[in-house]
């Protein structure tokens, strides 16, 4: 959508076209010049004013309506509005309100501020109702904008509108608070806010050394929102704002439930509104009452903490206890469940994550690592108690600051929390876990680098295309991935790199992505080198990746014609442990089934594949590497020939037999 002329008439046309039309909103968001003009005329309408086309106020009103509409439902539109400082423009415009301003103008500008603030809060999170996908690409930008909305300077401008009785502004500001208050720091800022006049009175009443920052609960906002409960059309908005302020805030909840000399307790009135015939009002009242009552509940037990003057010997004992717990729980699922369900040790572990003694923090992280190996624990206790997010905050705040050993333990936990069975995977993605793992990948510590790749690998397992693309871009693109695939001096990193690409290529679309990103020469060259590696874990991941790539029928001819890959596959069938022979046999089967013509038969015959398969099927012979850690190397590359032994794995035999059938009678085979 391209707007050639910017005036009142076109603004009305645009407003009518974008309301309820996501396509039109997206198109408009891509018109940078129009978005810039739209925001500019909020405070400077004169350049766009034409004779007989209404007043400057009319243009400002229509522009505000358009911005309010496009704020919803389009991350592109929100990004465009943020890029031209739309939020700051509205706050500045509201700061210039005059008593003579038309009520329609005051309402329009305040409504647009509310819409923009709600859209920004939705992008930052957390969600108010259910779970939704947040636009991670603009989350950081939105977070900065949301923080600015709750700075004292901004609150001084729009919170006084709660007293506005000449327009709809009071209800709109209440709606803004109900929609945008998502975090404790923002709630505290609004709760502690006082009008500048009252702040100045308090400061003047103290001596210089007694002056302090706003560190108390003034509840000016709460008092005025409670007063709005008596206004017929604003009750629902006021209840929503009060519910947001009272959430997990004992001081605010106490203020609303207690009588005061100048105001009756608000809770009885809120409870009476729970019986309203208006369903929306009833729901808002119930939510508000629930938040107030919940925040007023006195805990039955004091919070777990420790004495700041705790003797060092006690800290060492605490560290030893956690270390023992972590060790016995590492491989025993019953022990993990005993720790969480019967002994109820998670609160003690969680509070110890911030202990001043580094050994206690390290041991507590090791406990979380052991517990997070259990699927049931991850899905329940670690999520419900917030333990998982506590460890993630250690990752966020600890990079470059925390002890290296503690960060290593934290990275172990993250490997478990991003697995496909973890409910925290999506939450961590939205909180920016990928960028934090990339910071670990760029560290100088080999253990942190390895665990960063390990966590990214787990994150990619059973992931969608968007996540795959995010990870590859974050790593540094396919060029950086290629360098990791050829990092034979660090086989641990190389193994994880191949595993990452393996998960990317776990479907036809993913395999196409790998070939397109790396190029057939690079990926096949890296695979042929890895298949000849002395490190059996690298060989295992390379074979598994090759098996996934073989599912891409459009590229099978490249694999078959590569001069070294088929020979290396034959070596894996003969001279590797069973964990390698299985995917090798599956890969050969896929190649034989996908390209059953004479060309593939010739390529495999020249590489000796068919004769090896025949040995496995007819004579029952194959590799000697059936057990891990034997006297000889499972993947020996020395000697003049292959050492044949009895194949005892049924899966390898079956796949070898089927592959041989495809090679010998491919044109006669029928796929079901």
C-alpha cells in the first residue's frame, strides 16, 4: 500500500481500510515514508493541513486512530512504529495537553498510547492469558520501549490522566495499566509513583541527608483506580488495572483490603462486582479479587534463606551435601523423584543458586543437572517451582561475571532444559536462550563451547524450520557451520557440529536446506573426511547425517558419485561398532531404494558394497567392532585389508538383506 498524498481525506481512507484487515496493515507497515509522516503529524500536523480539509486536531485524531489500529497483530508494523519513536511521540503529545483541547483529541491520543503499549507488552511478555508465539526478532527493542514507559518521567505525564473527567482518558489509562503491567519492577514503579507536587512537598519536609528515593508504597494510583470503581463505564478497566497492580504484591493487596480514614476497603466492593450480570465485568472482578486475596495470604513457613554470616565450615558442609545428592541422583530416576516429591529439597536447592559461596552455587547447579535428566521432574517440579528459570537467569546474568565452573554446571542444566520434552523449551526460546548459548560458544573455555553446541543440538531435535534457521544464523551462518564440521583438532566440537546438521536434515526440507546452505562439495567433502576420522563418535554422527541426507532423492546421485563416501560406508559396515553399522546399513538401503537403476548398482559394485552386503546376508559375516572399548580400535584405518567377523545384530542383517534385494532386483521391487 503506497500513500501518495497525506491529508485528512487519505487518513480516513487508510483508517477504514486497515481496521480488521491484517493484509492491509502489513502492506502499510512496509511504507516507511507514510509511517514516518503518520507519527510526525501527531505533534506537527501543520505541514499536512490543507484548506477546507479540517483542523490540525482532526488530522491528529485520524493519525492516532490509524496507529492504534496497525499496532495490533503485525510485528512488522510494530517494528516500523518503534523505529520512528512512536511511543515517545505520544507521550510528548500527551504532555502538552491543555484544558481547552477537545475531548476527542485527548481520547484519541490516549487510546493510541494504550494500543501501542499493549502491543509492546505482548511482544515482551509474559502472556496474560495462555501461551502465544512472541516475535523474538523485536523483543529486545520492545523491552527497552516498555521500560521507558514506566520511568518516572513518563509516569508523570500519563498517570495524572486518571483524574481526567472531561474525556475517556481515565478509563484508557486504566486499560493501559491492565494490559502493560507484566513485571514486578514496573508494578513497583507505578505503585510507588506520586505526583511531582506531592514528591516535592515530601522532599522539602526533610533535611538534606534524609532525602531518599521513592522507596515506599504511596498507592496514589491504587486510590484513584479504586475511586474509578464507582464510575459506570470504567469499572472493568479499573478492575483490570488493580488486578495487575495487586498481583504478588502484598502491600498493594493490603491497601485494597484494609480500611483507612479517607477511604473504605476496596475488596468488599470488588467482591460484590463478582456477581454482576455483565460477564466481562464479572470476570475482571473475579481476577482482581483472586490476586488481592492470594497476595494477602501469609506463608505458613518462612522463606528458605541463610545467614549472611554463615561460617565457612557450614558452607563447605552444604556444598558437600549438594554434591552427594547430585552424584546419587545422576543416574537413578527413583532417587530424583524421591528428592523432589518426598524430601522436598527443591526450595533449598533453588535458594542456594544465589549463595555467596561459589562451591554451594556450583553444587546446587549440579543437583539441578541431575534432577533435570528426569522427564517427569522437568515437566512438573522444575517448571512449577521456577527452578529452571532460576538457572536460566544465572546464565543470563553470569556470562563474563560468574565463576567459570559454575557457568559450566549451568550450561549442563541448559542442555537438559531445551530438550523436546521440556515445557521450558519454547519459553527459553522466547527469552533469548539462543543468543546466550552463542555467547558461550564464543568463550575461551573448551567445556563451555562444547556444552553450548550440545544445547543447540538438543534445541534442534524435532524442531521446526524457523528454529533451525535461527540457530544457523546465530552460529554465524553456514560458513561457520562448515568450519565446525572440519574442526578435526577438537573432535568433541566436531561431533556436536555434525549432530546439529543431522537434526537440521531430519526431514526432506531440512536436507534440502543443508545442501543449499553448505553446497554439495562442502558437505560431502566434510562427510568423507569425518567417516575416516579416528574418533568413533564423529564417525557415528557423520553416518547418521549421511543417512538423513540420503532421504533427499534429488541429491542421491551426488552421494553415489562421490569418490570416497561409498568406500567409507563399506568400511563402516565392516570395521565399526554396531552403533555405526546400523545407520550405515540404513543409509545404504536408502540409497539402493531411492536409486534402483544400473548407475547406482555400478557405483556400489565398484565400491564393494554389494559384496559386503552379500557377506553379511549369506555368510553372516561383518565387523569385529561389536563391543565398545575392546583391545583393538573399533574403526581401524591401518592394515592392508578388512578384518571380518560374525555379524550378530539382527537390524544390520535385515537392512543389508533388503538393500541387497534392491540392488539385485531393484526394477522388480514394489514399494509399499
